[in-house]
């Protein structure tokens, strides 16, 4: 057993000062006031009154540490991405493959299977973003890679043995029956890069679609007579919406309106991060296009936003500043909410007895001091 003592702990009862967390076999055993559990522990860490939060979970991360998952869908790439983002409080992540050939999708899922079996810290599954998308809303995706969501694709998309698979699709490019098959097979189906009508999205939700990938970006907007994808997302109380809160992808005003329309508990912070996060370089290639980080934005030569230069700690800071919400609400958008979206709400995303000890220690400026994954400290590596 190990003890993290003298912390301000974000528990289900809010932030509690002067508290101690006891960890046993990778899980939280107990939360108590300082001094209530004795000092007979071989591993005891004084956290000096800093904030101990549930670890952040990023369900959309394309790269980090100078590597892009599409360029090399391997265990080593997954490990590098996880380690790069862990510096910013991410203790759970889904490496994200953007639209590519089906053979590359298959290789990426095989790599995720191998990485999960090897116990790569923080890995929770894989996110396949395309190639089942709309050319009208392709964004930075290569439309030449787009293809039908057919039986061959279904077979590949259901090959993950453990962990969670998210698949981002354009509902109008497939049929509700295929969405139902994927959902019944345990795949989390999300709508993104889509020009669907409200009715098409509504049918998809009824068939099992449960998420919206980077809400507002690359999707049909809410208009006076056609509510579009955005209208369907904001109306439905049970689906989840990811948001890139970097001040570039979506206006803070638009995001504030969104969280007034629907419970904040159904929004989650995502980074959509590119190789530049956790790396000194500011230029990289994406599908043969040159991408450069300019004023905090990842842009191609024609100015198209191409993922982000965002990390989860910055996303939490931005959420507090831009969405006019408090620290607890912002942290849960980065931890509890994505955990529930993935179906892991009973063991991840909160600091509670019985939950996995995936934690992040930050100072008052939300700068990461240390992280724990299954009770193992990053600083011990």
C-alpha cells in the first residue's frame, strides 16, 4: 500500500483540504483526513497541499512527442503518444487514426491490441476517425481515402479484443442498421465530419450512435429550418459531445450557448492533438500536407485547421476561463465525463474508493506536478 497525504482532494464531495488517499494494488482504498489512518506505510508521499484530481482522459489524440499515429500505427507510437500527453495530466487515452486505407485501420487496431496486452500505461482502446465520412465536411481528412462502411469494414472495426473502440462516421454515409450492428458489438459510434440532416442523425441516435466528435467542427450547423447535426446533438439528452476548447476551433460564445442548452455532464474535453504536443518541433506532415503550428494553431498551407496543439491541462484551464465554469466542472469534463462516455464510469474518472488510482497532481495554475496510473507515479519512471 502507498499513501498520498496532505493534499486538496477532488472527491465526490468537492475539493477537500488536508486529506489523504490510500492506494492498494492500483486502486483507491480509502480517502480520509490527514492523521486518521496512521503512518505505518512503506510508501508515503507528502503532496504539500497541492490539488489531487482524477486523471484526465483524452478520447481523441492523433499524436504527440513528434509522432503521428497514422504515420506509424505501432505499439511504440502508442507508447510515445501516451508518455508525451501524460506530462499534461492525461492518464487515459485513445490514440486516434484519421481516415486511411482499411489495411492501415486493421494495422492500427492490431497495434492497439498488442499495446493493451503489453500494458502500455494509460491506453484505453482506439479511436478510428473515418474513413466513413462526408467529402462535404472532410476538413483536414484526405477524401480519396473515404469508403463505404460495409461488411469488410465492420469485420475490421470489431477486432479490438479488450479496451474500447470509438468509430467516427458520417451518419448519412451509412444505414442505421450498420450503426446498430456496431453498437451491439460494443463499438462506441460517434458522428463527425458529417453533413447529415437532423432526421438522419436522429435515426442514427435511435440505432445506437452515442457521441459527437468535436462538436461544431466539420458538421452541419443549427439553422432556422434545418437543425442539422449540431441541433440533434444539443437536443438529445443522452448523447455525449466532445469539444476542442482551444479558442481556435470554436468561439467561446458558441460553447457557452451549447452548455446552456444541455447538461454539462454530457460534454467532454478532447485535444485532437497533433505531434507538436510534448515536442519542440512546430512542423510536421499530415497525409502528405505540410502542417505548421502558428500562434497555437495547427494549420496547412491554405489555412485549414488540422488537429490542434492542445493538451488536456490547457483544455481544463481554457474551459474555466472561456466557459465560465468552475474548476470542479472543468476537471470532470476531462475525467468523469469521458470515463462515462467510454462505459468506464464505475472505475475511472473520479477519486473514490474502489476506483483505479489514475490521478494527477497540479498546482493552482493547473500545471502538472505528477501523475499516477494504476497507482504508479510518473516521477518514479
